C-alpha cells in the first residue's frame, strides 16, 4: 500500500485545503479529534499531506477525512483525483470495518459487489429519505458530511445502534435500497449481502414495516384501450391519462375520449398523435415522460408489436420507434375490466403473488414453459398455479403454442407475462431474466417493479455492439405487466393490496 499512499499524498498536494494555509486551518477544524491532536497546520503541503494520510490510515479515518475535504472543496476535480488515488486504501479500511477475512470467498465477493453497486447509486431522492429515516432516532448526527452515494450512507449507519423497534439501521437502509432503486444491478447485490450476513452472523435484518416518507415516483400514464369496432374490420380507441400533479396527492384522471372507425393501418399513426397531444398537455405540469399502457383483448393482443410503431417526426428525420422513447406495458382487457367471472380467480391470485413480495417473502420465481423449467406430465394451468411464480416467458412447445401459454398465464394470475416477437428462434429467457435482475430463477419485488423502465433503457441504448444486441432482444419481447395501479376512475386500485409502485 506504500505506492497507493504516495499517490494519494501527491494528489492531495493539488487540493487548496492542503496547500493553502488558511484553507488548511479550516480543514483542521473538521478533522476527528484524535487526528487533530497529532497534526499541525504549519509546514509544506507535502509534509502536511504525508502526516495527514499516515494518521488517517493508522486511525482508520481516511474515508471520513476525504469526505470532509470533498465537502469543503465542493467536489472539485483535484478532490476527485484524490478519491481515485485513495480507492485501494479506502477499500482496505472498509474491509477491516466489516471484519472480512480472505477465507470467506463468497462473503468477500458479495461485499465487493455491494460496494460497487452502492458506489454507483447517488444518495438522493428516495434513497436519501431512506437514510434520513434510518438516522431519525439519533440524538447526534454522524460525524461525517451528508453522504453523496448510497455506499457512504451505508458506512455511516454501520456503527449505529438499534432503533426503538430494535432494528439495525444499516439493514433497514439496505432493504429500502433494494425496494427503491431502479438500478438493475443493485438489487441482487443487496440481497446477496444481506443473506450472507444473516448466515454468517445470525443477523436477520428486519425489513421495515412502513416506507419512509418519500415522494411518489410513479410516472404519469397514458392508457390506450383498443377493441374491435362495431363497424367490421375497424377498431375503436378509448384513451385517458392518469397523473399525480402534487406529491402525495390522489391520482388525477382525465376525461376518456374515443376514436372510432380506425383501420389497422391507421392505428400506429393515431396512437402517435395521441402521444404527442398528451405530451403537450403534460408539459404544462412537468417534464416527466409518460408511461404508455396498452389494453387489448386477447383477440387483438398478439396482432400488434406496439414497441415498433413510429412516432411523428419533422420531414427529413427518421421517425423514432415508440419503444426508444417510452416505457411500454401491455394489459389484458379481460383481466383489468373484470367483466368475465372466469378472471375473478386470476385477479385474486395476482394479488396474492404481489403480496408474497410485499410481505417480505425472500423472492418470487421467474419461469418459462421450456422443458428445462416445466416438469413433465403437468398441465400448463397446474404448472402456473404455483403462486410463487410472479414472472413467466412463453416458449414454443409441441403440446402448447406460445399464445395459449400467455393466455393461461394471465388466467392463472401471473403478474408479468412475456413472449417473443421474432422468427429467428433465439432464446430470450436470459435477456428476460436480466431485465428482471433475476438471480437464477429468483426475482425480487424491485425487479418486477422496475421491469418497464429496464426494458425502455435496454431498447434505447445503442452505443456499443453489446448494447445493440441487448436492444434488439428487448424489442423482440412484448410484456404484460399487471400491477396494482388504479386504471379506471372509480374502480379503485387494480388489486386490493393498494397501489404497489
């Protein structure tokens, strides 16, 4: 570590709080008491930096001091360089803080994966609210600046004792990170670390019963219901929006409007015009992008690949696909309308599957109809009746075509049902599970919740060959997503569990 220390000393010499006498005196006031007692502010910048780094490494205070320097210097470029230089030293310090040993290979890998994931997650918005909730019981705040990343927040909470409900704040915080983050890689990392910590130390981090007071992050929604028109070979569109102009307010439903006598060829153009109109109205309230929710009866559900439809664009500009600009989900009209008694069981089963995730069940299952997944001799209905299954992707089978599999999955109450819109026969199960941030077959609440966003992000990124491959595979997937959000005015939440966001 001598080389890393020398590199850090050199980087700190470019920071005003080290080389400027006045700024150095200000920094000294923020240092931990045991560090201040052994450090003088006089002398050359290099000498000051050498002693400061030596003390911090010995006292295991490097991460605290560097955060204060960053705070005082407004996260300047020289400070960022110092953080980069210090990373090996910080990792070594944090290693000891967590009591890791090299022999525990799984624990070390789980910890490093957690560290990477939380470093990449800003401590803002709902993540910061979760941190504030975790420290609310303290009389004195941590002796560190406000955390910039979720990892820094987690470090702040490591040495804090249990709250009044005897919950460890760091464990509570991690549970909320897994629920609130939209970062695909973070959810699995958090669950792996929590599971390892429980197995190693017997620490069953109790999941919080109530969510911290945070803003509702559900996007505004444009719902488009397409059904056959009484006029033969024509379609009817009913559309409306659901917005939430104020934080914590009830959802606001626009009036429903109808378009009739539409041909299949006209449908993409009409939908594009609806989207443009809704966006113009939404901009008066905020700049949030709509989520598009298409409601089709089964007679039309498989006919349209809406993610490939084109938006309107100026002359000379290649019109973008809807899937590159918007989150898109599909809903079964038979399921959401509740007009058919045969689907009453499906709605109840869907509610119970969501409740498994809401009640702190470790995980649900993401399954397919492949021979690897589906036991021999079982009917599709019995197979999908397992209420641990919360996500399903249809696969071609000799005894059941993919359309009947989708229909059966919705009928059984599976919340997320996907199918492949391509003729090349490529296996998209790995991509589907990646979008759900699965661990094998295991899928967590955040993975289900964030699927529409992850699907949109995957479709819209095309900068590298890997991203282009991922985008093409994501475009080949169509996804039904039956969550619990209110769809029709006066209907209440889709399922009685409440609005699972």
